[in-house]
């Protein structure tokens, strides 16, 4: 059996190299166990993604209940909720990048090995799939950028939370009954009144409205920009 020198010890200690599969049965067994391990890692990161989404939904529901249930609640609670959901979107984008790495490995094995066993198509066989999988194991790379991951999660889940928060914020600043001034009419009498209600501490209302508008324009651009650069060179996978 071949021996491998220990680079950490530095004292010439040599360890036996692990045996490689020598037969087809051993190769299939190793591949099946590896597929099961990658499925487990993919499911683990999928569960982490769902947890972040659940946190965001719970936070949005709590902030809506707190802001709209009483006139004494400030509309800044909804602005804080927007910032909080954006932070959770960043966290979920990072988790999605890890999930996408393990999903890509699983799909490569399922498409080029297991699918060929169940329904072989020789003209669609990729002979380099095992070599590409081995290179990915030696030096794993993210398959998508953080921006692309945020765009995907925003389009599929988070855009609805941001829209609900925006509608609730507009309702809060445009409904005098939801303000702390004791007004009894349902709709603001003028645009000036709405701008005044949008004030946040020392910040004037027009500046707060402009900030919210710019924030949602950035979200819309992020959600609609789905293109990836031609040369994909992303960072190594580091937990």
C-alpha cells in the first residue's frame, strides 16, 4: 500500500493512503454513500433557508400588529421592519449560496449517473461529470454570486413581505385615525398632511418618503436584474 508523508508533523512520519475502490461494486457503494451525504447537507441548508424565511414572516406579522393596532405606535416601527427584513434577506442569500453548491453536486450525480441507470440516453451522457465533481470537491466554489442569490430569494419570497410593509406604511401615514393626534376622519385631507405624518424625529417627511422610494427602487432593480457575468469567478466555499 502506498504511503503518504504527514505535512503537519514534519518529522518524516508516514501514513498509509486510504484504499481506492478496486471493483465496480466498491465504486457504486462509495458513490451511493456520497450521494446520501450530499443529500443530507443539501437538506440541512434547505432547512436553514426556511428558518430565515420563517423569522422574516414572524417579524413582519409582529411589526404590523404593533404598528396598526394602536394610534400611539409610530410609523417608524414599519421602517425598522423594512431594515430588519433586508438584513434577513442578506443572511438568507448567504445560506442559499451554500445550498446551491450542494444542490449542484446532487443534480450532477442524479442527471449523469442515476438518470442514466433508470433511462439511459447515450447522446446526452456527459463523460466529464465525474472529473468536474472531483475538482469541485478538491476546491469548492460558489456557483452564484451574493447578488444573484438575493435576487432569487427576493423574487420568490421577500418581495411580498416588502410590499406588505410598504402598503402598511402608506396606510399608517395617510390615515389620521392611525395617528396620535386624535383625528376622527379616515383619509388625510391633503398631501402636505401625509408628508408631515411621514416625519421621523429630526428628519422631515419629504426626506423619509424619498428614502423609502429609493430603497424600493433598489429592491425592484435587484429583483429584475437576473443576469450573471460571463466570467464566473466566485469565492471558495468557506463556512
